[in-house]
């Protein structure tokens, strides 16, 4: 029997891109259920990959899950190092070593473990080319780390509450770009879960640097040796070169609920 896939709701994709804007707006709608390319409404597409950076067909290891809005969720498994590999591109960097610029990242996630796992990152510790990572920390909380590679220093914002195992959430992190007194916000299902907006500084943070680290989804590091691997489902990841407002996060959340059949 032929596979039945719901029609893609293009109007909603247009609405998402309108909210993200044209300044480094990047969105990967996960409209593919097969093959070795994941299209991006962005500077670059993504490649499903596993151990040693080998390209891998989505249907073989990611078990794409179709949703009513014509998009898929991909199941990421640390066993086999399954992740999505991107490239180093100027649109994915938000600092020049002296000045940071605002940005936001997010995705719908359903974690099967809540002890670690990068959602979206440009962060290679082995190569000393860290920039940022949005991930689940060792306490099960969402965390956005901003990293100054040359100073080996960080600003880290952490959500107020831990995630619940096997519960899907729309997770978003925003940064206002004010590196001297940074404000990071983390939203869970449209609700502010970092009320103070404060970060913890480690070392003497100046600014992120535009390094050669590749963009990765479902891990950090480089595609041949992924680390901080995500265990669970990710759908509809995005990035934008602005700090989304609470109203914009709410608008995205409402669209995501329709695309995923949650509304």
C-alpha cells in the first residue's frame, strides 16, 4: 500500500517565515520522509548523518513520523550517532568576537532522556570553535550557552523548571545580544520559563566568534564525532537573527500546534 502523507500547509510555513523575518531567518520544516537531504528555508540544507559523518537515509534510521500539517518529526538516537549535519555559514553565527547580535532558536521536542542532548548547536569543543548550543543540561533543564572560544568563557541561561520525560514541548531560547548584561529568555509551550532573564558567566566573556564550527541538529561537535546527542523526537527547528518577543513566540506556538495536530 502506498504511503499516505497529509498535504503540506504552505500558508503556515509562510507565516512562520514572516515571524522569523529576513535577518538570518532559517527554518527546517522537515517535509521529507525519505532520502538524504533535508530542505531548509535557509542558507543551507541539512544532511542526515551517523557515525563518521556517513550520509544516511531518513527512512533507514530516523523513522520519520508524519503529522497532520504535512511535516515530519524525526527520532534521534545516540546509538549510531544519528543527527542532522549542516555547514558553517555566516547566517548561523551571531557574534564577531567583539560584538554579539540578537538571535533566537527553537524546535518542538519530545525527549526520551532528560539528562543531556543538544537540540541545535554551532559548538565544537574538540576544535575550540564553540559559538552556542541550545540543549538539555544534566539537570534536565533547557539551557542556552553563549561561548567566547578565544577566552574559553561562557554566558549560560537555564530554564526555571526541568523537562518531563516523554512530554513533547515547544522549546525556544532568545538572546538580546547585549553581551555585557545579557538577557536570555527560555520559553516552554509559549510560557516564559526564565523569569529573570539572567545568565551565569564563566570566565571573562566578551562575545561569540564566527568560527568554523558546523551547524548541527540533534548533537553538538562535528558530524564525524558528534557529542551531547539528543535522544527523542525533534520537529520544525528554526533560527532567526532577532530576539523573538513573547507575542511572536506565542504566534509560533499556535502555528506549530496546527501543523503537529495538537490544536
